[in-house]
């Protein structure tokens, strides 16, 4: 009986554990004008658009960045770092 409860608890917790983490990815690329750019996506229940903005700020540091594509609705951005 104890082992059945453990299996059921693990089965119930798995979808929650997979869906809750804040998942953000960042891939380096180049913008059409030749500047270094990043594709940043922020998914998951604990992630928000502000997570993408923080990740963008870290990617370019004090130089800042321009948002080339994306927005709050799709929680993904294409940003290009400003020239130093």
C-alpha cells in the first residue's frame, strides 16, 4: 500500500515539476545590420516577460540593447546589443 502511494504521488508531481520551472533560453546570432544579437525565450509558469528583459540586460551588459522583435504576448525577444 505504501509503495502504491509513492508511485501515485510521484506520478502526480511529475507534470507539476516539469511545468513550473522558469525556463529561459538564449541563443547568439547576428542582426541584419551586423550587430551581435540574441534570441531570448522565456517559458514556464514561473517565468514572465520581465524574465526575458533581465536576461536581455545581462546579455548586453552596460551597453544596453535594442529590441528588434518580440513582446510580452509571446514571451520571446530578438535583441541586438548597442555599440560600445
